[in-house]
C-alpha cells in the first residue's frame, strides 16, 4: 500500500505524523472520500469543491490547488494498481506546540491520502435490502462540513451494528436528516424525496448524482423534509454514499417498509447509476 503524505508517496509504514498533529489532538481537520472506477475519479470536481467548503468552514486555506489534487490523486491510484478504489484524503491544521486550542500563528497543514479497493457491491444486499435504526441526532450544527470529528458517527454506526442493522438514521425534531455516513431518500406517493440541504446534513455527492439522474430521466423528485413517521409509510427508502452507491432499506426500527422488499424505483435508479459508471 502506497500512501501520500505531505508531497511524498510512501509505503504505509514509512508515513509518520507527529503526535502533536492537531488532527490527532483536536480532530482539527476535514476529509473527503472519492470513488474511482478503473482509475477514473468519479465527480472529482464536486468533491474538491466540497473540500474547499469544508476547509473554509474551519477557516483553513486549501493547501493545494485543484489541479495539484487531481495529479496527486491520479498518481496515488496509479501507484496502487488503478482498478476500483475509494480514495480517502485528509487535511488537518498540522502539528503545533504547545497544545493550545486557538489556531497556531503559522499553521503547517498535514495532507494525507490513501486508497482502498472498493468492495464489489453485494448483490445479496441489493436483493434483500438492509435494516436500519433511527436515533436522535447527537451531532453539532455544522453537519454540512466533512470534518474528521467523527465520534458521533462512530457511536451511531456501532449502535447500528450492535442491533444487527446497517445504518443509523439521524432524527432532529421528528425529521429524518441523513444516515451516520449516508444520505437518505424515500419514494413518497411516487415522488423521489430527499431532505433539503442545510446545516444538519452533508451535501452528499451521490445524493446530487441521484437527483441529477432523476432530472435526466424525467422521474419526479423533490427536496423536502421527511418526518420519521412519513418515512415508515414510504413506498421505498434508500441510503446513498460514495462507497456504497444506492442501498435499499427494507426495515426501519423493526418496521417493514412497504412489502419489505427492495422496490422497482430502486432497481431503475441502480441501473441508471451503473450506466453512469460504464
Ligand atoms: N461518508 N452523510 C454523511 C454524514 C457522510 O459521512 C457521508 C459519506 C454521506 C454521503 O456523501 P457522499 O455521497 O458524498 O459519499 C452523507 C463517507 C463515505 C465516509 O465517511 O466514509
């Protein structure tokens, strides 16, 4: 495994970061996860734009221009054999001493990137769908930033695992916002519905792609609040993310969604999505 750290390509064991790195000490950093198929990065510009947005949200400048990110990430993929990989990149405010919450006067950001093979999307999962649970959203009010402060997501994902579920849907004031690491869609009276962007959810790149596919194929879609109660009576529920694309949800908190089987709208969007990758 070859990784990128601060301008160098290194075998993983040679990549060293200071224990005083503010990413380690304060979770003071942001990240992206970008899927690549056959060495081609999917929606790279959109991911880099979201990176800019996350960085400006934590008052950091992007240490690299977009073209340098592109060259570096493509080189990283090449050095790891191309193929289907998901690229993880992280930028932190870098090492600083003494430990002090406020920003260092002259931050030296840490730039790290690695890739891991994308698991073949599991046909069994697609055929059976997955169970999810719901839980009050315990995160902060800037969920639109992709920060490495992921402890709430870690706890929510573990809770799902403990209960034999695949994901935890996060609820604020009765509304379903997103999953711990995914966006959420519901088919409501034939209309594909997802909550509007705002401070309480990550603007998912896969989410935007699904809405784009709907527009392209003339499938009715809307961005609208979804009360948890309404979700339970949906025709279909899905979750989306860069690493898993679209996953059909067949149970929420022990309650079956419609027939308890993945629906026809999911099958259609799965095909449209796959066609996009080809
Ligand atoms: N997670 N919402 C949250 C909170 C997420 O962490 C993610 C992605 C998404 C989906 O966004 P996208 O379609 O751009 O991947 C929504 C990544 C995959 C992760 O943390 O591993």
